[in-house]
C-alpha cells in the first residue's frame, strides 16, 4: 500500500487537472477508475507513474514524497516553434494558420508534411527577416474590442515562457487549442494565467507544460470579404506586399 502522502498527492493532482476518476484512469492507463488507487487498495504501477511524467511532467520523487519539486520542467520550458518552413532561397516563410487549420495545429505541430498544406509567404521587410513569424486567424470574441473574430494577427515566435510580458498579446498553442490571450505570471506561482480582453471571459490558470508554443502578436491584418478562400487571401497579401515594396522603394529614392 502507498503511503498517505502519495495517495493525497495523486488525488489532489487529478482534482487540480479537473478530471473525474474514470476520465483520469483512461488518460493514464489505470483501468476503469482511479478510485482503488486513491483508496490505497491498488498500488501505483510503474506505467501510471511513467504516464504522469510523460503527459504532465510530474516528478515521480514528488509523487512518493521524496521531493517538493512537483514538475520536472520548470518555468523555462522551451516554447520555441516546433517546425519552420523555408522558401527555395532558404529564407523562412511566414505560414498562415486559419481558424480551420488551427483546430488541427496542436496535434500536427511537429508534422512537417502537415505544414505544406498551409499558405505561406515572404515579407520583404527587414524587421521580419531576423525572427520567425506566423500568421493566425482570430476565432471567437474573447479579445474584443482589440481583435474581431475572423481577423488575422502576425505574431513573432517566443523562445521561453520567461520572455513573456503582461502588457502584450500572444497566440498560445496548448495541447488541444490555439488561443489569443494576454499572459500573466502571478508571484509565488508556477502557473500561467491566460487573460481575455472581453470581460465576459474570466481569466484562467494553466500549467507551463500545457503550452507547446507562444507567439507574440506584433501586428493585425484586416482582409476584405473576398479573402475567405486561400486564393483570395494570398492575392490580397500579395497586393499589400507589392504596395509595401513600392512605398519602400519610394522612400529609398527620396
């Protein structure tokens, strides 16, 4: 039988993650329910401990009361992009992730072939050359009034969670969703707080390990009605890029 502290930590962890005994058992391969583990009738198997480590970065030593460090990965979890795409000149492309593609983005985040189906373009502006940028379509109204549903943001890759600032907006790629939010780090807390600008959506806390990528919103692009298709979207992008190029050349001549 496990000691009481281990049982308490295991039970508290399940509750903290917001799962029922049946749901949690299914997730970690512990049979039909975790009830027997929590009552101390069934021993915590190596497989379950291994799943807790793999899925939630839970430190096995913490679980068995031999460490106070609950997570093996600290707040400097790397959130660097998992895949970048390049053009024929080996320059990084800016990939566009529309609302429909965003639904599959977390699951395909490391699949290079999946990215090939997404439109990509090159920005002829020096500021966009020295970092990785990606375009995301805003879904829902949680960032009103600043961002409307269907609008697009251009966002710059963030390498570490520690690099985020509470007065900026971010695209946060979780294990099951792509969200546009502000990010707050509360003192004495390992958790990350995601904040909406629309006050009807309350802030909520997540764990650092739940984040796969973070992109800092740098600008917003608003397209016309005919940009609803990939063709229309790229055509409008091309037009605005040509306009930008023209403006830049004009500036150089002046």
